[in-house]
């Protein structure tokens, strides 16, 4: 008689926030899969649910408690079955709230901060035994050294474009930001760790790698020659990997845009002509209050240098509207920066207080209705610029990386050098192919294209 094999346990990870959280979720799933778990896209069918949280927005913790409340109902229905559910909270809310989560949300079985994911399988095992562990230590070097490498199958499941975290934490202490408190001080992985992981990605079929960091251009890891390298040197090393077709990096801070990194955009063909460089505000007074360590003039100099070394450079950015003390004149200065830079895309938000940050206690908080009205004006200008940038691509020929199937039958979605989605007919190739196209139509958030002949 053949013994029936027990089905593997299933894990569901819900990811909030930044691309680094996406990377972290992938690595936790990799580690748990190697420990016997199987991924599922159906939360109700999961034996383990992990909420990988973000603390960057106001009331982030309350949203997590609300989500746990919804999941608790599923957990209660499963309590008397042979498949009980384990609930875990990971990420920056876990780091900030710690044991408070356990006190307020009795349904939560484990809490794990961002620097503990190399131990996630052990933490889960302890939770399954009823221990309710809370793990929030900062051990970033150990985390990356001990996280199991993703298998080729795991890498392939994520597609032909992948994220690779090279740096975590932040030493800038912007007065609006919780990252230094939830991710810790800036720590960089070694060049060898990064190149080895990138090589594994390329060997598994990845064509484009995006380097991630809270301040990715603050990366200053040990190089192959024993010296401390900067991001420009690291990019040169990664560009040597055979099959590395495209390189990107995000998110950058103006203070760390050195000449080596800027010149890499002229020297490396695989480094895409796209830079995400948040300015946050266009008023020097507000930048000082934000503790940004740069002026508008500093920022504009970097933009000019980037376009000098790479005339096709597209710029994206981040903006916070209504920071404490912002006057109408300050806001108009922000609009002036936008008009000068001409952004290809941007993210913009109303200022909201982040618990534990200096900005939360500042006087001269801007009324909510004023913030909303200013944000509306800013977004109208940014949206106009994005549409104008997309329209300049019509008639242009470019190489795009085919990534995945489109929403409609017969479509494929590719990615332009400037990170735009490009819709083409599936007859042009397969995911992973780089094809030469001509842009025929531009919409606010995407482009349409047909096959083009390469110029001789």
C-alpha cells in the first residue's frame, strides 16, 4: 500500500511599500520554500500569512491592525482543523512596534524586523510551537551573509527583470522620515556578495537588474581589491557580467551623486538613461527644515551634469507638499523646480506626520485643505510633463525588454530604457527578448509600438 504523502504547508506574503520590501518578501519566500513551504496566491488557503509592512505613511500601524483583524476571522475558522493558520508581521512596522503588536493583536503569532529574515524559518517554527517570538535586532551584515541563495527556479519565477538589494539603512535623518529608526544605519554589502547574486540572476535568465537601497548611491562596500568602492565602481564591475543587458539603481540621494557615478552613465552602455532623484521640495528654507543636506542649486547642478554626460537622461523624483512651515511662496518654488527639470515621472504626497520623527513635533503645521489643494496643482503639472515626455517618444526607435503578457490576448508588455511600459504584439518575441521597435502611440502611462528595422 502506497503511503499518501503529506501536502506541503503553504505561505502567503502580502507586501506593502517600497521595492526593497518586494525584494525582502521574495527572499523570505525563497528561504521558506527551501524549508518546505509552497507559495500560494490565495491567502485563505495559506498555512502561514506574513504581512511585510511599510512604516513610511501616516497610520501605517493602524492599517496593519485592521488587516490582521480581517485575517483573524479566517484563522478562527481554521483553528479546529488539521490546518491551523499562523500569522506574522514583518517589515518596518514590525521593527517600530515590536512587542506592542503582540499586545494589541492577539491573532499575531510572530513579529520579525527587516534584519532578521535570514532566521525566518526558525522564527516561524517557534511560532508554530506557540512561542510568539518577537525578533527586531539589527544584524544586517549577518542577514545578507546567511540568507540562502535563491535557486534558479525561484529567480526564473520572478521574471526577466529583478531587484537586488545592495545597501540598507540611512544616516541622513530627514525630519519627515522613519527609515533610520526602522532600517537602522547605512550598511553596505560587499561587492563580492552583490556580484555573486547578480551572476546567479543572469545565469537563471534575468536580463535586467535594479540595485536597491534606502540610499542606493550611498553604497560604499568592500571591493575586490580590498578598497572601499563607491556605486560607480560597483556598476562597472556588474557591467562585466556576460548577459547583463540592463542595469538600474534606486533610490538615490542628491548628497551621494558623485562624479564617478555620474560618469558611469556615459561609460556603461548597459546602464539605463534614467535617474530617480528625489528633491522633495523646491525651497531652500524647506529643504533645511527637512534636513536634506542639499540646496536647490546643488540639485539642479546634478541634473545638468546628468544631462551633460547622457543627453537622453530622463529624471523622476519625489515630492512632499505641505511640510511644516511651507508657505505659498515656498510651494511656488517647488513648482519652479518642476518646470525647470521637466520630469518624465514623479511621486508626490501630502506631508503626513510619521511617529517618532522631528517633523511630527514641528510648529506651523499646514492645514489639510491647503495641502490637498497644493498637491492637486503639483500633480496636474507632473502629469502634464509625463504625458509630454511620452509624446516625445512617438516616432522614436528604441530597444525594449519584453517582460510579460499584456492584459489583452495577443499582447506583450516591454520596458523602454526610460522605464515606460511598451505594448507590442506577441509575435515580436518572448519575455526576455530585447527587440527594436518604433513607438506609434503614447498614452499617459504607456506606449504602443511595432517592430522596427535596425539602422545599419
